[in-house]
C-alpha cells in the first residue's frame, strides 16, 4: 500500500493540517527516498466564493502568510448569519484550489465538495453533487496546479432539514483531486463555517406505507408490504400460491399508501400499477388502479400527511393467462402532485417489486376482437380466434386514441342496413365527415354468446366499447366491465348463465333487461353496482345474484323509477324485479326512489314492499332492501325476544308532512320462507341458529338505526305477505315474532348530547303501559350510577309516540359522563335503557348557523359555520337518503368557518344531507340537492 493512500485517508478526516506535520516527518524518516518523493503531492482549498444575502464575497480558506486576508475574510470559523430557508439566500459559487504535485503525478481533475448538517446532529456524509472546477494554471517549476470557478449556484438552504426558531448548521468544504492516469484521489483537509436557518423548509414529498392487497381463491385480502419497509410480509419474492386457470381466483384488490408534503408541493393522487406475466417473459404494459384518498392530517409545522387506499378493485390476475406454468406479478406505486407556486407537476415513483404464482390446468381458448373488417360481432373475420361462444372467452382491447378500428356492435338475428356518408359543419367552420358503412345480414345468427368477457380499460374516458343494440348477449363466465365499456340499448337482454359461480362488474351506463340464469342455486356475485334502467327488468330464472352488504355505498343494485311522457317521448314504466322465488332471488342491497301518490298502491319495482298512502302525499319515497343480514334478538326487547328475519326495508319519504298531520299508509311486506331461519342471534358472532315462527310474525319499526325496534303488529299474514294498516312511522322495517307481553314501555329513541356546559337527554316511547316515569341516572365510570332527576310519564297508558327531555345542569362536569334511564312502573318494577356518553373535554361549542352553497350544487359544495363559541368540526360528511356516507372531509383548521367538499360531479342527481360533527359529539345537518 502506498503511504499516500494513508495520508489521503487522513486528509478526509477531522485532523488539522498542523497535526499531520509530525506524521509526515515520521514517514519521511522511515521510508526510502523514492517512496518519500511519491508522497509529496499536497492539495488545499485556497478560497471559497459565497453569496450571503445579496453580497458575493471571496473568503480565504485559511490566513495566508503574514495573517493577511482578502475579500470577505477567513472562511474557516466564519458565521454567515441567519437565513430564512424559504426566502433567504446563502449560495456556494465555487472557489480556488491549489495542488502541489509530486514528480510523476498529474492531477488533471478537481472538484469542490460540500456538506450541510446541524451542529447538534450526527456527522453527515459528502453526498451532494460536487462543483466541478476548471484548471486555471500550472507552474512547471514549482509543480503548482490551480483550479477554480465562480459560476456555480448551489443553494445551501435547500440542504437544510429543519428550521423553526433557528437551527445552527455546519457548512464544510473540501477538495478532491484525481490523477486520471494513475487512478488516484487526493483529498484535502476540510474547512468549516456555520450559519443559522429559520423558517420551515419545504422538503421533497415522500411516499411510504405502500402495500398491495391480494385475495387468493375468494378469501379475505392479504396485505403485502411492497417495499418491505416494515420487515413483515414482503411482497417482493412472495409466493402467492397455485391456481387453476379456469376456476381459480387470484385477485388484486388494491393497496395503501401514505404521502407527506409541505409548502406548495401538493399530492393530488396515488396510483397502483400492476402487470402479470409469464416468469420467463419481460412483461408488458402496466395497468393503473387509482387509490382513493381516505384522510389528511396537518400537524403544527403544516406538514400534510395523506392516506390512500383501495380494497375492491377485483382484478383477476389469472384472466390473461394463455398457458400453464410459472407467472410473476409486478407492482409499484406512484404519487403525483403539483407545485402550487410554480404550477409544475411532479411524480414520486416507488420501486417495482415482484411476487410469484403458478397456474395449472389448460386455459380455455380466448379470442380477441381485431375489428379487421367492420363492427359486426358475428363476422368471424373480426376475431383473432373465431367467434366467441359459451366455451370461448372474449377480450375487447382498448385501441389507442386516434385508432380508426371499430368496436363490436351486436345485432342478433336482424339485417343491419348500410349507412350513407355524412358531412356536417360545426359553428366554428370545422368540417366533420362520417364515412359510409356497409350493412350486413345477421338473420339466423342466434344470440351472441361468450364465456368470460373482458373489456380492456384504463378509465371511463380511456376504454373499449361494446354495444348490445338488438337481441341478446348470453354470458357463461365472468363479466369484467370495470369502466362501463358495455352499453345496452332499450329492449335488449343480457343473460348471466354460468352453471356455477360467476362474477359481474356492473355497468355505469345501466342495464336494460338482465336475466339471472344457469345452474340451480348458482351464485352470481356483483362486485360493483349497476342500475336497471326505466322500462327494464331484473329477471330471476335460475340462480342467485348477491352483493356485499358491508359495502352498500359501492356494491348495490338500483332500480330506476318511471319516466313521464315528454313531447314525442312516451312514458316509460319503472324497472321491475321479476321471478324471485325460494331458490332464485336477489340477496344483498337494493335501492329505488319513486313517487307514491295517495290512493295508489306503489310496489317500488316489485322488490317486496308495497305502500298505499292515504291523506298526505309523501312525495318521492326512497326504499332500500337488505336481505343478506338480520337484526339480533337484543334489538327487539321484551321478555322472550326473537331475532328479526333476513329482510329489512328502509323507507324515507321526501316529505314527512310533520306540520300537517303526518303520513299514514297500508304496508304490505313480502318475504321468502328461507329468510326465516339460519338467523344471527347476537351481533359479532357466528351463531346463526336463530329462527322465527311464520305464524307469529309481526311488523317492527326502528327509528334509531336498528338499535331498538317497536312492535307495530299485523292485520294479516297470507302467502308470505304480512299486511299492516295505519302505519304512521316510516324508517327501518323488519319482521320478528309477535310478543304477547311486550315491555310496559317501548323505548324507540334515547340520545344524550352536549349543550354548552350542560347535557341534553332526549328519548321517545311508542307505547306505555302502567308507566310511572323515568329516573335519569349518571355515572363517571360507566358502572356506578346515581340519580340525577325524575321525569314522570305523560300518560301511564299510551299507544302513541311520546317525547321526553331532561337537561343535566350540574356544575363541574369534566371528561366523559355516562347516562341511562331507569323506567319505573306504577307497580314498582323497573327496567334500564342503553347507556349513552357525553364528553366534556374542551370548551363549550355552538354553531349559530350552518349553511351550504351553492344549493343545488354540481361538483363542489362549500359549508359555512357561523360559530359563536370556538367551533371545532371534526368531520364533515355528505350522506344520501339511505344514510350512506358518499363523501367525507376532515377539516384541519375551521377558524375561517368553512369546509369544502370537491369532486361531486359523479354523484347521482337527487337529495343529500350535509352534516358537520363537532368535537363534543353534537351534529348539525342541512339538506342539499345535486343537479
């Protein structure tokens, strides 16, 4: 090893130049003259050019002989002062270095290295890009070579990691020279100055907590760490399992990510990119899945942390498999944003990581639409592998923008006439020419058929298209229509005919006529949502269509109401559900909104509920149906409660007419016999042993979200239709066994909320029998209660709704207080209500007004708070009339009295409720309309 190497290592450390002199002498005494001569090269920084504030000065690195200085003074030991990291200027422009070369060495490249780090922090490495210096002179006699530059513009404040009230930073420089011929580096002693940073630095946004969600064989999502940052369940190198290509499911459902940003840098989106490929291939294009922002938090330093997630993308990674064998799936996440000051955009791209899986079996043949001849589905020349049929899959590719190839149109068993060429001129003078299209004769074609059909799409604006214009499309496998590529014209039918399981992703364009057919008890799983358009039907022939009732905001079927005649357009009836039976039916969440004029029986698209109103008009009535779940026994009270049946209707009239006598209706509740058994007995359990006696069924209603139900009785129960007249409460309805000895008091509502420094308790009863009143009790720990007061019954025996209130005005409230009611009968027996809690942490809150504008709205809704006592909203939500949250924001600073909800253009037109939730648990609500 050359001794020069040791010296160069020492020069890069913290030892002063003077401390090296004895070491030079020691080596000189021990080594031969030739080796000593080889160590004689020396290098040092002579001057540093710095712009501090608006002044550019040249600083000597160290005092020259005699102690004199030039320019701004001595660099080593200088404190340049204090600078705001966002508005200040502290710039390294370069400097001059000097090398005294030993014979045989030529240092023909030099650079000035620098670093910035807090004086109180750990030592930082020289990682910033160095400043390249230009050779400015060489004295062959003294063998002194100089390099310099003054044109660099290195923003040192951009290297600052924290500021605030003021943090002192070390500012180090050193020289690195290279003998390119010998491959040697010569590193000088470093020189150090300091400065102070104030303000909060704008940092480069980050993308962390990246995961991907994979569901194997229809099981629950498994979360894999994409970049293995947590050290648990890494995606890279994972083996996802082995799957049959025809019957297996390996579904990518999405993932999660967290971003951090501050200043003008604003993250706008996070996208998960994925592709599956044969292990030995290089892959193909990555497909995007947009994650949804689920939250944002802003800390005291104005650092914004956003969370993103997607858990129901339903992308089957086996769908494109052509052969059996080993496969890989590649994924990465990318965050995109904009700098609001400059308007520039930026991306943060994560590392691509790969997991493995195996495909077994022989893949079913797939034919790809080429559009090589025309737009006729039935022309074999338009397909890569013949016409699709019940045993052949079809893939409809997404042609690039500007590609003139046609997408398929389905005209079953008819002649499509040719269309002539047309030319039109836009108002701006643009000439639009549409070429003529030849006709074709599809008489005798039969129905269009396909096994699994996949419509290629990136977004609703970047997708393939297939139109069912005349006739039928029979689907014998899965229906992959993630971006609404399938368009169905009025009067046509799509039939789902798989003999076993079948998945269906819905249609944003709506379906006309839908058939559920196939094997007995075959399950068709809807993974998104769809609308059955006016005049259409959802017909059950053989099989079950199901949705996931834990995801009712995204996984449901909507039945469109009737459309009135308009000019030349005839009236169109409401969509209908047809053919439901004990073995073929819909199981999940249905919704429809239709008028119910008094005197007319409205069956709400034949979903099982008929209302015949008398007197006041309810206006449009939204009805929802859930027959995939049931309420447990605890919701029905009484001495011998039974669970509710597995069918629940939610009824919300647009006009409750509370100021003019309310509403009254005859209610017919239709049910299936299979919905009376295998019922959930308690919440959060797997005990489905419950059942009810059909002969004892009674109508029940809940006005508190299903927490408790009141018995309404029945007038008749014939052929699986229970009838009750004079129904005046419209909320959540279900059936359970009638109780001959119900509780003396039917408590249908109990709530406690903060009112400034007090607590307001409200409750209501549907009926009372021998009731003396209600003892109001309070507890500090939720277990030991004491009496606060007593509210006597308004009528000891009542069969109408009674409303009560009590104001807790005790002083010195703090923390959580727990409230309950002790209902006392005239004979001394008692019963207790559920417990409610109220928080008295923080100041009392009040909102004197809560407004929403514009109303009606289209894409954006701004909510205004006129707060009289330090309003602190914790959430702002937009709900549809079923109570589902369709949008949510969490205000980070409501001192300006507003919160804005954006991106509402995709919502359906209709009535919504905007609600603000305050830190004390109270809420304010305003009714809004979407145009």
